[in-house]
């Protein structure tokens, strides 16, 4: 007995965790700064930690039906109806729900290359076909409507990422709107805003709802997550905001109890811990400017909580940094073997990383 042929399926390559690296090198985890997974260096929102503690003693009970208080709060935040908020196990879970809701076998899905690996993985799990559109480093990884529309055929799902991982480029609402308007009627444009809080661009929710001078669209969905600005990556909570006309579709695709009660309690508390989010966003904006202006290597402008650098040989530079106790992301698996992606840390972590990168690059000259 074997599972179906999964040999062509990509596997998810997570950033390397500090425990794994420290164990491998026989070193103390405290010697390292980990800037490889775009996590929140300030930890979870304090209110979320309290909420998890308070909910722990009720962990024997199933979650509240439909997680209504969190979806109601998120609906209020975005000024949409509660049934437009599809909670999932992280942004990844929400991506899966869109695949389930949209894809018939052999439907095609257009994904950015380089880009976040899970779009293609989820499409394949759901028997879709994957096509890619190229983002060029020479054009700052711009999600350019002309070349994207030239690549688009009759996809069922088309992914945009704003800010884009791993480059940090952003797509304006005008770009998203034009792509949605000019692609086939059956194409849903998914704007993945996992790093949305860190950017200066508006959310694609404005297109779904017809705000800011745009007509309301039923062919745009937005992905958001609690993993980044809210510091809850380990809790696994994210959501999609979908068009209003989809009514009961979520009830037909979601896993029973799409998110854990502890995650929902944490999320509900985190949404209103605005001080923590603001501090996180301010600190990330400072860190990305510091990294880009201090490190002696070409960097791309980033709207996220990370910066992509062209260092010539990403694997070698990442390995040398690891020896110096700084863990960054070698971008070879993104198809960018010359690059590293460095997450925004606290002020001291960021300064230490910048110094270490400069030392490594100077030693290679
Ligand atoms: N989208 C992008 C672009 C990401 O980089 C990530 C995580 N790194 C996600 C979605 C999913 O994050 P999560 O499942 O933790 O919400």
C-alpha cells in the first residue's frame, strides 16, 4: 500500500529553527539570533498570552460553534459581514479553504515565481494544475499588471502577494483591481497580505467591498494572518476575507472546528492589543531601513518585516552567518541562490545581524 504519487509535490521548507541549528552545532540556543522566519521579535501580544492562560483550563471542551466572537470582531475590524471571514489554521489553512472552495480537478492556479511555496502545494493537494508567472529581480520583483495579464489564461485562482515574500515588493490596489477586471470571469484573484500590517499599501478588502472609489468585486479574496504582526505564529491562526455573495460556502468546506479555541481566544485578545501591533510595526520599519542602509550589499525595497539582499552566494553567506550565531534565510529554495532574506529583529538583534553580514561579506571580498 502506498499513498498517491506525491513525488512531484514540493515540500514546505520552513526557516531553520534555533534549537535545530544549536543542537547540530553543539551550541547553546541563547548564542543565536533567529532572523529566518519573519517572526515577531517582540513575542506575542501580552493580552494574547493572558487569554491563552485563561482559556487553558477549558481545553477539554470543543470550541464554540463557528468561533462567532472572533469572526464578529474581525468582521467589525474590516467592516464586512461575519460570513465573509473564513478562519483557518494560519494563513496556510485559509489558503487551503480557498482551494477547496474553488478548485475542480485540473483547474489551473497561477502563482508567482519566486514566491510563497504553499500556494502551489495547496493547489496540488486539491488536484489543481500549477502555472507560474515570473517576477524579475531586475524589475524589483514588481507584480506588473501587463506581464501578469500576458501570463494569465483562464485560471481559477491567481495569487498576488503584497508584501511579497521573499522580496518585500507590494502591489497597489490599482494593480490588483486591473488584474481582477481583466482576467477571465472565473478567475479569483487572491491577495495574500500575510505581511500587510508592515506595508503602507491599502488592503484588498477595499476592492471586495467597493471602497476608496472602486466598484465592489466578487472576484477578489484577501488572506491575513496572526503569525506576523500579532506574534502568534505558533498558535496557527489566519483567515480569508471573501466576497459577500459566497454565503454558506465556508460551512461546506471547513474542517470541523477550523481553529482551536485557544487560538481564537488569543486572536480576539491580540486584535485589541493595538499597542503591541503598533510597536511591532514601528520597530520592523526601523529595522528594515537600518538593514537596507547599513549592510553593504544591494537590497530590494521592502514593505514587509524582512529585507532581501543580493550577496552573491546565499548558501555560503548564510552558513558563515550561522557560524557567527546569526540565522538568516538562504533563498536558494526560492530560486534565488544569490540572495539571503533577513527578518527584522529587535534593535540589538538587527544591529548584530547587520554587523555580522558586513563582516562576512568583507571577508569574502
Ligand atoms: N503567506 C506568506 C507570503 C507567508 O510568507 C506566510 C508564512 N511565512 C504565510 C502566508 C502563511 O503564514 P501562516 O500560515 O503562519 O499564517
